[in-house]
C-alpha cells in the first residue's frame, strides 16, 4: 500500500501562513463477534461464527482557518467455519479544508482494500465470491461566496476500482459537478446542480464507455426545531457504448428521474430518519445499474446509558441496458440494543435479517439471519498545541 501519497498531501496542507495549530492523535477499535446462518446468501446455506475488528488511528491538525485529518487502519475478518473468507485489508483516508474570507478549498483522497462481499449490496449482489477490491479516490473542491446569500461550488471526482480476480470488471469514474446555492430564508436554502460523469468499465470480453448527465434542484428546509428536510431531485441521461473483442460497437441510451432525499426528526427521546434515493452506479459485472432505495432508522433513548436502534431498508437494482432484464431486490431488517457504559465505550447487541431476490440470468430467493455482539471504543487520544 502506498502511504507516501497521503504523507505528501498532509505535508502540502501544512504549507500555510504560520498560525497556532492543534495536533490531535486519536483512534478507535470495534471488535465484533457474530454468527450468520447463511454466510454466502445462497440457496445452499452455510453457517459460521465470525470475528471482525477495524483498528483505526487518526492524525489531525487544526487551525483557525484550516483542518487536515489522515486516517490509517486495518479491517480484519475471521470466519471459523469458512476460513477462505479470512481477510486483512488496509485502508487510508485523507481530508483537508482551507477557509479564505469568501472562498473554501477542499481535498479528499482515499485508498481502500476490501472484500467484494462487503460491497455486494451496492454492486452485483454476489456474496459468494470472495475477491479483493482495491479502490482509490481523489476529490478536490472549491466554493466561493458571491454575496451574503449566494454561493457557487465546483467539485471534481475521480475513482477507480480494481479486482483481484477476473470474476469482476474493473472500472474508472471521472466526474465534474457545478452548483449554485442561495439562502432564501433563515430556514430554507436551495439551488441548482449540474454534473457530468464518465464510467469506463473493462471486462475480459468487452469494454464500455458511459456518460451520465444530471441536472437537479437541491434544497435544505428546517421545517421546525425537530424536523429537517434535505435532498435533491433531478433528471438524468445516460449514453452508453460497448465494444467487444472484435471491435464491434453497440450504443444505448436511457433517461429518467434521479433523487436523494433525507427527512430527519430529532426529539428529546426519539430520532427518526427516512432516506429515499434513486441513482446510477457502475457495476462490476460490466454494466451500469440503477438503484432505488428506501431506508428508515429509528433510535429510542431508553435511559442515560441504554438505547434501542432499528434500521430497515429496501433496495431494487436494475440494469440500464435494454439487453439486460436483470432485477434484484434486497431487504434488510436490523434491530439492536446499545449500552453506553463509559464516555468512550459502548456495547452493542444486534440481530439482522437479510433477504435477496433475483430475476433474470440468475433466479433465486434467499435469506439469512445473524446475531452480533460488538464493543465500540473511541480513544480520546493526545492533543498538542504549538
């Protein structure tokens, strides 16, 4: 893993006018023990106990008008009955921001190695193949305040995904997003966003080049002290080209509505959030899929230390290609209890029910049940000012 790139970025962020700075070195660890009665989410069920932990350390630097954070860690997974699923995957993330009088600059970067099984819900739904997914991303951004109520933004996004086996198709994503935002009232802000994104997918049998254009209206509305509505609704168009090994090219086009809406109620004892989304995503099967999702999260504070959490979601994934009738539905239902027995540690006991139904090239209807016990620890760390 190339940590040097992140060290260079961290050093570059420090080349600023000399000011008083605070350095923070902290971390977290979340050991988790669990049992799943259908690990691969297949009709031929196989169960296993598992142990997972993700130790993470963070180095942050804060000044009056800037901040930078570098996070490094390892994701370790052990399965007692299916040892071929055991993984040790490093990850690194970097985030920096610098504030001028009217302008703000930002940069995000990441390097992550992970199991494809952990990305299966957002990708192909294949929980049985255990390959390593290496993803890298880079996203610089700039915002400028034109007036007291108007702000314009620009963001460039680059990411690529590489797989350790030929079961999945590598992909590269490049995008540009331009936006305008206005604070109409104290409680309501809105604006326009236009984006252009290119997906390039490399399969063993063909390559594809997809251009997605999106125009959307974005808004944030503080309905009351308890209710917040945040989201975007727009129109998207996808132009696709696929070239096989013989050089034959086929073109396709699709269009539709895209949206991403979050509604949150935050009370004294109850916090409820509703999330609705419909968006495109490059898939490791060499296609671009459209994913429509609804999710609800409810948290109930039972006492100063105890809380109950319920998370449930339904997602439908379909191919944007006219030649592919693949359809996948995923349902998740996950209640849990949490005990905050110290300011830095809590114990979580949870249950999860997963269901997946696929139609098309693969026809199956499968589900699984799992239980887990996890200890979440956040280390306050060391703080130095100079």
